[in-house]
């Protein structure tokens, strides 16, 4: 248990009004609590949600943003932005089980030093009462493994993934969506460079961090070099050398996931669950939701995405077939994106915590509607040495089996459909046929595949929340052009990230001519149209 | 043993009808044998011989009773199993108003009938199982679930003894498929009656 003197408050203080009040306190030698670590900043509006969360991920117990009254902001919109960021971060902290009270926004005028002091004391009192944050400080890199000779490790990786089998034939480049969109990127180029000891050249490093790990090159490689797995290993190697990739969204999502590697963290994950859905905490079938509610809070700032609704539709479908699943209120992230980003250390911590928690539940089946959770629990955990004592089932498998033996029908849907494959499900888990079995049961006005579909489908533009750039956006636009070519008016998706990424391209204010199309997850479409005969 | 003093109507009259070659007669035979050999009741079977057994509408008339059956022909069936439109057209006028009509919904596409009716895509399901000759067995499973006219163990045992050697397991699988679909149909009806036909709560 931390003593109150160990409580850490990060205070972001606006340079203009609030800092003057703080200086007055310093000049008058007033008793500013020692626990307050002040950071002077130009404007509270510039402390985005990624920075707020990062403070918690690095061990803060509370974060305060103190700035100017609305209307007195020197830059106009700073106060509004800071308030929004504080509210959003508070919501995330609520879901993480930390409580929204730990992040606060306040405004003070230069002469209101007493108010500032009172605010800091009351914040400290509240934090002492709440107790320490359950997030353990996460070191950026695990120091232990640094001792291992990275050259030796590199040779092991090359041998383990049989990189010498690369024939330099170029099949990978002819399929790679990044190369096709015009990015100077080459999978075989990385392979050759790594063999030649050029791992740390800037161009190689950039390429390794940009790879989508979508698996198309692995699909085409005549020597079956598992490129996505190889890339993950190289990224891990980079991270050990303190060289980090370009984490998108300010690293917000990675901070979030790293926070979940703390053993004491007890998220409160299912706060928005609609009452009409029936769950049974004694059930031997667990429904695993994934990160959707966090996404909705974070991306809701710019995009109208409601990915959590997919989970509710999934539970609605389970209920439809008389399955009343158990839910884990303290459900953590599966760790997929951390591993993808080369952060093996935090992945292994999360995987160990998940493995222990899930294996002790006494469940026989885990059902998930997220393709990444599915891949991670079904294939990645066992491959990383974490055995699970229950079966991992994709919701689509469950639905296909139930629909096949039940007297159900689908109400006609007067829409023209096409389908965006999830790279994890279609290629890496080799289940491209699975969503199509369900799609074939629907009664749409028409259904047409895109030019690249199934195992050949191209990615939504990004995976693992790293290295998003203009080429990612160009890929998304290309994909949306393919949607337009099918004349579809409803794009069916199978992964919440596809929705987020394609929506981002559609709503890009700099690309107003980007084709726009309504999107719905396959789970939601089935939930809306299925009925008993 | 039921006695003659028992004056409750315990006689179940069934007509199975369809094309020749669908296994209509076999289905009737399995129903009757399950009832007599498995469930220890009385049963009779009248087969429609003649040109209809080479295609067109054929039928099997089955009676299952708790006491001896004096007359084996069926005039007003309480269960009609129709696997062809021609068969349905021929017999639907005879079925009792309080009876049960069971159809292959793809072959008999009707939207209303003289009595409560239940549909199953039996032939399509049989094709998916790998042999459309098993549609009759699927239909039997469906009938067993909806009407409980014979017991499951009796039906399964008779099926194993009646189908060609080597196909027993697949036919039992077909029976279960039809049976599950029947249970699911009944469940669906309950849900509809309760105003919950879909996955999204109304």
C-alpha cells in the first residue's frame, strides 16, 4: 500500500493564466503538496488524450489539467478541447476501473492562487482516499533481455523463420498492398537487408514498422516464409534497442493496452450492457468482448463509430439461440496489438494474466466476435506457450452451426451488399469461407464481391495501430473505390478496426470526393434480420 | 395391453405422400414398424401399388393404435406428410381440421393449409448431408419431433434395420437433423407467440 506521500499527481499547467497563479504560490512560499509534479505547457488544449493516459500508464495516480476559463483561452479553442479530452479520458479510466475522478480539469485566473492551492489539496485528499492507481509503472523496455546479444538473436530469428528460403522472386511485392499503392516498400527487400546485416538502416527500419502484417505476401510466397511473424520478431528486436515504431493516435491505444498488463487492475468493462440482454455468470460459455468500448470513446471524437453495439448484437444472437453467456467484468485486452507492435514483454504479461484468469473460470467455451481476439486466443497464445483449458470459438462458427440446424429465416434486406474481409480471420486463420456461409443465408437485393476478396482481400489500411501514414489513407481510398465498383450501398465488415479505418477515410475533410458507404458488421446484420420461422 | 373397454380414440391415422422414389413407402414402413416393434403398439401399412410407384404421386397409409386395428385404410388422416405438390393436392382435402400437416417446404410451397402445418427443407438438407435419398428419414425425424407419434429409440432402431447396410450412421444423423429442426420449429413458434421472433428484443 502506497503512503500518501507516494501519491503522484501530474499537473499540466497552462502558461498563460494558471501558471501565474502557481508562481504566486511559489513566491509566497505556500505549501504546495510535494506530490504535485508540475509541467508547464503552452495550452491545456494541446494535452491530448494520449498524453493524459500515458501519464497513468507511467504510474501517475492522478492527472490535473489547469487552464483558462472558456472564452479567455489565448488560442480560442484550448479550453473546450481540454474539457473534452478530460471527459474522454475519465470515461476510459472508468472502464479501466480506476475511476474518472483521477483526471480533472480546472480553470483559474492569475490572481486566484488561493483557489489553485485549494484545488490541489482537495485533489490530493481525494486521491489518497481513492488509494493508489492499480496500474503499475510500465518500463518502456524490459531491461533483462537487453543483455542478450541482439546479433545472435537476429541469427536465431532468421533461422527460425527460414528467411534464407526467400528466393528474391518478388511475388510478395506484386501482392503487397503497400507496394501496390506506391509506397517504397518491399518485403523481400527487408528479408535481404536483414540477412545482409542492414537491420538498423533507416529505410529498413521504416519498412519494418510500416508492414501491415496482413499476410498477403505469406499467402503468395512460394517458399512459405511467414513474413508477419518475422516482422513481429524484428519489431521486438528494435524495441529492445530502444527504437520504437510510429505508434498512431499518439500511442493512446498502446498506453491503454500496456496499462492492462498490471496485475492489480480490475477493469469495469461492461458498464453499457443493455438490460434486455440476458447473461448468466454461472454459465460455462464465456463471451469475450474485446476493446470496442474503448474504441468508441476514443474515436467518437472524430468519427461516428459504434463498435460496442456489435458486441451487444452478438450477445443478442447468443440469447436468440438460448445461450446466456458469462461476461468477465474485469476482462482485459487480448494483447494482439502489443505483440503486433513488437512489445512482446507486455504481451506476455497480459497473456499470462489472461491465461491464469480464464483457465480458473471453469468454462468450456469462449465465444468472441472479434477476429483479433479469436486469432490471439486460438492460435497465438498456444504458440507463445500459454495453453487454455477451453475451446475458443468464433461467433460465426457458433451461428453457422445453430442456423444450420434451426428453423430460422432471414427477413429480406433491400440493400446491395459487399463484404470487407478481416485479414486475421480470412488469411491468418484461413477462414475466408466462414463469413460467406452466413452471407449466403442473408436475403439481400444483391451481393457482389469486391475485386480483391477472400484470401486475396486487401487490408483496411492499418493494423496494430502503428505506422499510419498517407499510404494507409491511399489504400483505404482504393478499397472504397472497389466498394463503389460493386455498386453496393451497404458494406459488411467483420472487424471493428475495418469500420474505424474505412470511416476515417470516408470522413477525411481533405478528401471530400472519397466514396462514402454505410457500414454494418455482419453480426449486426444477422441480428437485425434473423427470426424464428 | 389396452382393452376393448377403452373407448378413448387411440388410433392415429397417417398418410405419407410424395413422388415415387423418394422413399415414401419406406418412411411409412419405418413409422409403422417403430410403433409396433419398438413401442409395442398395433400398426398397419397400406402401400399404394401401381404406376405411381414409378414416379408421380404415391402414398403410404399408416395406422398406429393401442388396440387391434380392424380396417387398415385411411380416410381422414390426422397426420399428413407431403413431399410433393401432387401428393399434397390429392390428400390435403382429407386431412382433419385438428390434424397436423408436415411438408417439404421447397417442394410444397404453400402459405396456408386446412390445418396447422410445419415446413422443413428436407430435400435440401439431405443434399447437404450428401445424399438426397435421405430426405424421407429427415422428414421422419421432423415428424417425430412435432407429433411424437413414435418414440425416438424405436424410430432410430427401425431406421438402422431398414436402410441399406453401411448407411446406418448417416441415416441416424439425418433423423437427428430432422428431429432437431422439428424441436427448433416448436421453439420458434413459442417465441413468435411470445412476441419475440427476432434477435433484437422488441
